[in-house]
C-alpha cells in the first residue's frame, strides 16, 4: 500500500473540526471508514461529524444509519474546519451532501480507479483492498492503534469490500495482513460474518428466488442479467435485498464472465450493480454512465425504466464480448 500522503497528514494537523463524508447509498467500506475515522479523530483531540446523504438501503449498513447526520451541525465560524470525503473522489458522488457542506477545504481518501483529484488534497491508492484498510494505515502512521470498536468497523468494511476475502487473488497478501492487525486489535471475523450473512428474513430468500428465476443470459451466457422491480420491493420490502449473495450465485455459473443487476429505485430511475470475473473492466463501463467502482465491481445510477436501462447497458457490454 502507498504511504499516506504528506499533504493529507498536514491537512489533518492544521484543522480542528472535520465533516467526515461518504458517497450516497453507502456500503460497508464507506460506513466503516467514516465511523472509524471519526472516532480516531476525536481520540486525538479533534471534532468529527460523520455525514451521509443515504439512503441506507444495503442490508449490511442499515443498522448504522442512526450514527449519521444528513446535514452539518450549525456553526458560527468555519475557521479551522474541513471535510474529509472517503470512498469516492468527487463531491458529486456524495449526493445532496455536496450542497449542504459549508465552504470549507476538502480532502479525499479513496481507492477507486476513476478518482478525479485535480487541485485537491488527496490520498488515493488503487491497490488498497478497501478504504478501511487505508484508514488503519493512517491511524498507524499517526502513531496509534485502533480501539476495539474502530478495529471492528475497519474489519467489517474490509470484509464487505473483499466479499469476505473471496476477491483477492495471488497479489492480495496485504488484505490478509491488514485483517490480521485488525483481529489483533479486537475485531472478530465470526461477528463480522454473522453481521454480513446472518439474520436474513424469509422475505429476502423469497425475493432472491424471484431474482434468480428471471436471470437472462446474453453473449452466449458470458453476461448474466437480472433485475428487481418496484413491485418486488413493495411485496418483500427494500430491506430484503441481498445483492452480494445473488452476485455470488450468478458469478458461479459456468461460462459467466460478468453479471448485471438492475434495481428500479423509483418511477424515474434505476441503480445498477456490475461484477466481473476477470477480463471485463466494469469500472470503465460504469464510468461511461456517470458511475464508478473497481475493475471487477462497480455501480451506477441511471434514469429510465428497467427494460430501457437493460438495453442500453447490454449494448455497452457488446465490445467486451466481441472477441
């Protein structure tokens, strides 16, 4: 992993109060990074406010929603105040929070390849397994170790971003080294696994069955596509989403190289999750539609209904399967 940028260390030193902001529709890595970083900053004498525009729709983060505010607290002065944005490198990815933040300096901590950090203080490391892994290194660089609660938050984010260590390949030793340091600091793999995969409702299993039943193959089965309708969510509840398990099952199909899951969020638009086994760069495809992510896992928000969105994205996938 890259060393923490000197600019970021100086940025933290020169400010007293921080707004810790993540991207809209936060995931476990985003939430874990925000909360652990906020906790650490308070321990070293700073003030920290974790902020999120939400919505907290992903099953693995619903329990954390009440730990975030959706707007900055009122302040009389912004002197020596700043914002740190984690798990994305553009204020536009923070949703409504971009308009609610006061006019303070901003720094970014991210590990996405689509990072746009021009003219900003930033620490970006595309090789990092998760932003929570980077927050651990930041804490260690500043001469400390995480508390048990911070370690649990950082380990949880690491687990969600690595699919509980399914995604690292032969170059992924550092992810396990980070995990070992967090476990030594008090994180429990058993507890993290139960939080990610346990306690699912019967409705979530029934909804999964419907999603799996409508999987449609394209390009001779190299791309598998399924979708979640508004009717599904009204019938089973949005909390019944369990995309990680569905991605696992779809990617386990012989011959599958990439999968696409479309969710109709409201009458006007959809969110789309993309996963790739190895060859297809889904981050590049998502970026073409204003989204982002990693080479093998990415997502985007797009206007339109499912059938229209599906057709547009299948067309975008075509060059990847032309060979």
